[in-house]
C-alpha cells in the first residue's frame, strides 16, 4: 500500500493518467456499456453488480452486447486461479 499514513495525490494522478485521451475513451466505453445494460433492466444503480466484457476492451474486445455480461463486483475483480491458488 503506497499511501499508508499520507494523503493520496488525486490531483497529480488525474493529470498524469485519468485525463489522457485514451483513458477518457475507455471510460466512455465502460459507461456506455453500463447504460446499455441498465436500459435492458439487467443492472441497477447500487446493486453491487458490474458489466464485464468477455473479451476486455484493453485486449481488443468490442463494446457490443454479445461481448458483455453481468457479474458480481467480487467475481469481476478476481482472477482465474490454478489448482495451487496462483493466478493463471
């Protein structure tokens, strides 16, 4: 944990990372996917579910309905594991 006992530099983080055009485009795509699933009634604000891209946008996946699914937040944030509990 890099920010133990000191404040996190949100302003600098935004300047260096979050305000870059490629990051803005990815955020727009994620928000669009969430709105599409909300319109279908599959997710709701505050329900603890997330929209997961089967093939991630970062790996060349598309933001189309056939590439999206609804998962719980904990399942979406975990990694597939091998039998020895290490990430695949």
